[in-house]
């Protein structure tokens, strides 16, 4: 199963639309999540322009006021949606599949910029994901960084970094590492270049029961947390033992996540 995410920054732009179509053609995602489309709800015509041929279902949040526009597109021959929800900064689809025994939810996230809104966002999304009995995958542009090395401009540890790490820890989430690049956002300035890692995928530990790769990635993440002990609010005693039970269970499973892509 492939999940592809992109903050498209305006899907009305023809070049951006071509870029998405190229990525879909190259990686053939099972699910495509787009943030900041700056468009109204998707139509089948608009979806076809980025998804191409083949079966597709979709959900969308309109670009109105503070809503930047978010889309979720998926292959209905692999996944069937059984529920959906829309909030200020995320769009959720509940899926069955791959296989008939795996029920899970996907949140397409676009986080706010200002600190007061960030606090409301974290509280809102925490309450939301606690209301479900199935594992959740959160993906998109969170507009948070976790570590100092996730930003090119340095600076001190901030309250928003602490807030985001507490959120991840409290829900026993796995922060899937990315490969090939260190940053996912740039201001594009030649004279004062700034870069950050704002996009990521976070998944529940229960994912490892279906996708052993997630369990292996969790081991990597635990090692990174321990090596980052210079960050005072993270203590070894805080690590959640749910992950280690999930890792043990994962050895009995045969499924795999072949790709989680962020562009």
C-alpha cells in the first residue's frame, strides 16, 4: 500500500497539477492526500486531472476562509471507505483494507502557523483520535518541527516543539522517518534561504500488527529519541511500552507498507 502526500500550494496552477499527475503516474499510490489545494470540493473531472485513469473515490474540504482545501483520493479496488469527518485543520477517511480485517483511519493534516491556533489544533486532534477504536495514520503538513535539526535557521527549543513531542508521546505515535531529503519546506529565497521539515506521517503502534515495517521503523525512532536525550523533556521512563508489545506481535504478520511518500 502506497500513501502519497503533497502540500500542493494551489491545485489551480497548471504546473502544480502536472506535477501531481507525474507523481501519481510514477508511484501509483493507493491513497493520495493533498493539502492547500485552494479549490472547492473535488469533482470527478478535477480528480481525473490528477489521478488519471482507473477507479477512484474521493473526499474534499472546500477552500473557504481559513480552510485551505484538502483532498483525499483512493483506489476503491483496494480500500473501501466506511466513514469520514471534516475539521478545521484535517480531513479524515475511515478505510477497510487492504484485506477485510484491517479497519483504520487516515487524517489529511494541514496545521496552523500561529501558536494559539497550534494549541487548539493539538487539543482538537487529540480529542478526535481518542474517539476511535481503530488505528489512525496522520499525514500531511503539520507546520511543526520536533527537533532543532529539522530547521535550517537553528534557534532555541520552543514551546511548540515541546507541545508536538508531548502529543506524539501521549498517543504512542510512530514518526516515520523520511529518506533522501532532510527538509520538506523552503521559503525559496536566494538571499535568506530557510528550510524546515514540516511534513511527516505519524501512525499508531497497532499498525505494526499489519505492517511489520512500521515496527522496524519504531525501533529506529526509539533509538533516535534516546540519542536525543539532550532535550530535557524526553526521559527514557516516558517511552510507551505499547510499542514493544506491538513489535512482538508484528513478527507474526506478512503484510508490508511499500511506500509512504511526502513531496
